[in-house]
C-alpha cells in the first residue's frame, strides 16, 4: 500500500467516537447531534423531480466535461452571483461530484513532487485539505485563524522564503468551522502574493450561499479577480456545491471554475480518474442552479435558527458574530473542549465536536481550535433550540 497512507491523521469523527466510548447518556433524553455538517432541511423538490424524470439516462455513460447545458447553467449562475463579466462554460467550468472529491483530486493533479511542495491551509480546517496534501506527497503549512486575526489566515505573517515553497493555498470562505468571511481586499492581496511567489489559489466556497445578512453576500475569489480586471482568472480556481445551497448533500454535485489553463489538465486527470457525473444528476443540477427562490428560503430558515440559538447561548458562551455557513464556533467556559464534549454527552445527550479535532499546533505550538466547539446548526429550528437549551442548562449547572 502507499506508505503516505500512514501519514493520515485520524478523522475528527473517529476521535469523537473514541472520546464518547463507554459513556451512557440519559435514556430519557433523545440524542441531538450537532457534529456533522449535513443539512437536514428538505432537499430542493424540483431537483428531485428532475432526477426521476431523467432516471432512464443512468443507462448511459456520462462525459467528464458534463453536459453543455449544465456548464452553461453553472457559468450563468456564477456570473450573476459574483458579478463576473463572463465565465466561459467550455474552458472555465468543470462539473464535479461534490467539492470534497474535487478538492482531493485537484491536489493530486496539481502538486509537483519534484520541488518543495507545501500546501497552505487555514487552521483549523476541513480535513480533506490536509489528507489530500499528504497523499500527494506534499507538506501542509498551517495558517492559524485566531480571534486576533478575525478567524482568518494572516497572510502578512508568512515569510517570503516560506511562500516560495508553497504551491497551493486553500481558502475556505465562509469558513469551516469558524464561519468567517474573507473580505474582497484579502482575496486581492492573496492574488498579488500568488503572482509574486508563483502559487495557485484554491477557494472552497461551498457555504457561500448560507449568509445571515441578505444584503451582504460573501464575496468570492473570482469576484476579486474580476475587480482586478483579471478575467482569465489566472492561478485561481473556486469550488462550489449544491450540498449546502440546495440541501442536496447526497446528490454529490458541484463544480470547479476559473483559470482555463488549470481546468484543462484537471479535466484530463479526471478522464483517467473516472469520476464523471451521472446524467440524471446533471439534469437535477441544471434545475437547481437555475432557481434562487429555494436558496433564499433556506437562508431564512438558517437565520431563524441562528437568532434563536445565539440568544440562548450568548449569556453563557462567547463566540464570533455569525456571518455565514451553518456553524457556531463558541469558546468552552473552562477551555477544555474534550472534557466539555464528553460531559455534555453524558449529561444531556447532545453531541458536539471539539474544536481541537479540526486544528493542528501552529507556528507557536498552540492548536487554534483548542478550547472551542464546532456546533453544526443543521437540524430544524425546534431541534436545534432544544440542543441549545440543554447546552445552557449544562453550563449553568457546572458553574
């Protein structure tokens, strides 16, 4: 087997299962998990209807590039959403089976092992960035996202000598697990650094449509390119998905868009990889990308949940003001996120994820996720509010 497999760290949910092992929660309380970022709102029904309508096309092999109608739908959506002058559906868009698969595959295709191969990732982070890097023979460079930096990476803190070893920089905006949004000016700064030091930017924007202020949608990397007059999106790729936007995580449908000089070799890699999107899934995706009404309704539901939960927890926990995504990133009152997680499960039958499981020790030797929790507010509002009440009750009882 590939010896690089030995470099992979235990996945956060494996560690959580070990942490909870041997604990018997109260039988009289139903289990409420706030751990996995799997939307529980109803999936977009028109997409499901389209899937059924085209089910006979499961009998056909799909092409790696996807249907022209799907690429056109994606290009049109991205141009409208991010104010782009244009996005060529032939050369600058590639449908993928969800952002997780595409992010992992892109690193395998893009990293050059013949020279220093560092991949900069926000810390804490979505674990696929690290795993993909290690299995491609690269070395992760952890960029701490602390309260002092607004829970975003501080690019100014990276020395020029280090930048010269970096081949890919991952951005996650809105952030998982922090919910922080990268401002347009920071995207522009990163683009300038990429030009100076010759690295690629991979922007994971799968939470971009879940924002709490309807008047302030999060900016994106291609939007920053457009603001600079950089309509070839050189060095830049974005990753988007229907999983969160349309409550369709099981559809495994998303896209990669940006620099045609990166899309072309990535498409060639994927031809050998054998991961073309099934045709009925493509038709369902076309339907979803053409409709915004269900996305606005989805945001309204998350706003209701966030408003209720933050009102309950604010008196007993501190957390950054939620901007986007469906995560809350509170500090644990006594700073021990593992102890809190195990005890909360034992006493209130609520599962949360220790923040330390999503981070690594940074440049100062401190894990920036330690002492925090990731709460995935994905269930219907009544269930999530009940979980918040139990958390507050647990904290007040512990004081």
